C-alpha cells in the first residue's frame, strides 16, 4: 500500500513519481523524461474538488506507519480504527464540498444580479434582444425586456448552433425580425472560440457596447 497526497503531485512531482515507480517495481521510470512529461501533462489542479487538511493527512500517515512498523500488533486493531478515520475524513470532505457549493451559488447570484443591471443600462425596456445564455439565466432575468433565446424554435431554446454558418444565419434572421441587440452571458463565452467565424462576423458588422467578465453586448442597430 502506498499513500500519496494529491497535492504532492503538484508540489514535488519528481519525488512522488520516484516513490510510485519504486513501489511498482520499475525504479528506472523515475528518471525517464518522457514519463515525467507525460504525467505532468495529465495533471490538472482544477479537478481537485477537495484538498486534504494537514491534520487529516497527518492522522492517516500516523496510523499507516504504525501498521507498517508493527503489522502483527496493529493489523487486527487497524480495520475498525482505520475505517472510523476514513469516515471522519469523508464527513470533513462533505462539509467542505457543501461550503464550496454554497459559495458558488452565492457568487452566481451576485454575478447574475450585476449582469442584469449592466444589461438594463444598455438595452432599453421593451426592446427585443437576443440572449445567448445556454438557457441558464432563467425566465426572471431582465423580465421587463423581451429576450429571444438563441438558437430558438417557436420561441423556445433549441440548443447551440450546429456551426458558425448556422449561427450567422440565425442571427441575421432574428435581426431582420427586429432584434436590436445580442447579449452573451459569461457561461457562453466559449462560443467565441468555438465559433470563430461567428465571432468575426459580430465584431466586423456590429458595435460592441459591453465586454466584461459577465456580459458581452453587441448593438445590432448600428
């Protein structure tokens, strides 16, 4: 059994790789540049939803080392004791995750309120506008203004466009029907990279009124 803390792969990758290579009986891999670069490319710190506290890690290592040093005496006792410790870590992780979800919800609500205020500053009341939000902002967002989902079918959100050409056609169709603005919420900023021709079409033909971390707004009247 080999205990490895997830954060240690970021803090000291070479040392952890050497430990793992020795543990599996392939110590020569620890000095292999290709292996090192391959592991480094695979690591993604953004996927770590829970960080082990120093207290919890210290407790795990203390129990584990006690079993290794004296397996005959420790193993009969270790099962229930070790499980209790894992249960404690599980509860700690659950609390941490719930706090994170609560903070994320609070952040979302704050950002949505700011985005609504910013939209109301540039899109007059009663004006039709296209809203690109992946159907995430909800029906109450800027409720005194008429939003058109993008892409829409019979007034209902139909999903993202198949490609940039489809997005451009739909934009121009809605523009001819009277849409005066197109508004992108921050959850859809991926569109600008995923549909580069659509992005260029917007910036070449229409004036960008707002571009911040929450909203991008183009004036289709210009």
